[in-house]
């Protein structure tokens, strides 16, 4: 089966400023693909070109078999868009907003009424459907915003930073909604600067920075590609000797490095879980008591740091 979306050397310039610099990737039917990068990386500009809001300076993208440059109207029939900025009328109720946008999609009559009921159920706002949007919390407004993008049953849903500026509880609800939509068969392109969101949601991740796609793959593929390792930290009692323990641990197979800080021994290893048992055995042989253990696996933040030399949210 061909990809539902193929991005082909997409470029967007504003005068001398290169906002997006020739990126290429594809999205398979049924997957959640996250475009991860800091603010200003080019995520929203990319979404705007793919949704036909902006015309690319060069390059193209094929969505559901249609070119965004040559067949924008056909593309619009295939996609749903949840923009970063809320596209709602705050003096209208949730139901009235959905009715209005449904009419913009060409829905009407019983078909529209039924679809609005279904979407209100999906976003969990049936009980609040007749209240004006201006009385809603930020998270509830975001859910209505998602609902608008679902009305016409798109094959591919674009979600541009949908959790920005909302409370943790609402953020959790939106992430769960994205996963449920995907379980129902929805293909999703999700942009975010939150590493945790990309890790939780994505089948694959494209890391974008300064308009360039600098890495692409599953989380496991990305961490492996830059040689990232696990970190195993041993917390020992103040009366124990961490240097003695570290010296013996360095002899254990699979230990890349063992460093001492205060009353901690920090071990770098390809697999912390596999190393834990022999490390505990070694400490028992030395009569050194380990108070607690922390394991930190490599993550997308570490990949971004490795590739760019700075933290993801700098």
C-alpha cells in the first residue's frame, strides 16, 4: 500500500529567510507520525503547506494520491486540520460551532446533525454542548478544535501543537483522544516540541530544526543511530566507599563508564536492566549496601542534544 502522504523536497522561503529547507518524508496509512522540534523549527510552516494554506516555494507533497500544488481541492477533501490557534467562535456553543464548520465542509440536514452528535461524543462534550465556548477551559476549547477537524471524516488528520497552553489534566485527555482516534483507524501527523508526547504517541518521529529534517525513524532507531546508552545510578550510604565500588564495577562486562559523584555511582551502559544483577552482586561481594537505583533510558531529548548540541526547548 502506498504512503498516505509523501513529502518531496518541500521548501518555503520568505524573501531571504529559508523557513523550510527541502524536507522529505512519508507517512504510512494508520500510523501516528510526530514532527518534533523546538519553537521556530518550521513545524507549523510545514503543516500549512501540506494543508494547502501556503504554496511551497518549491517541491511538492502527495496526499491520498493528490498533489498539494496541482490538486489542492482534492487534498482538502482528504485531510482534517487542528491548528495551533483556536478556530472557534466563542459566543457560540460547541454544538453551534460544529454545525457552522460542518456546513463549511458541505454537510447539511440529518447528516450534519448526526455527525455533530458523533463528534461531541468523541471529544467528550455531550453534556456541555449547549454552553458557550467562552465559558470553557482551555482544554475544552482544544477538544472542540479537534472536533472541527473530524467532522468530515478525514483520512489524514494534521494536529499542530494541540496541547500548547493547557493544564496537565486536559493535556492527558487530548493525548488519550489522539490514541483512541488512531485505534479507530485515523492516520495522524502530530507536531510538538514536547519530547514526552512524541515518545508516547508516535510510531515514527521526524526531528526538525531550523527548517531541516535532521533525523527520522522510530525512537529505537533514532537512539541507536546516535549511539545513545542507558544510565544506571546507584545511591549508596554515606559511610560506604563509592570509589571502591566504581573501580570494581568498571571490570564488569557491558560497563562503558562508571563515575562517582558524592554518594552515587553513575554507570553508562548499553543495557541497564541487563547490568543491574551483576552490579548488585559485585556490591554484595564488597559488602557495600545500595540504598536505591535509578535507570534512565535514552530518549528523544538525548538524540536532539546529540545532533544539535543544545536542549530541545532552548
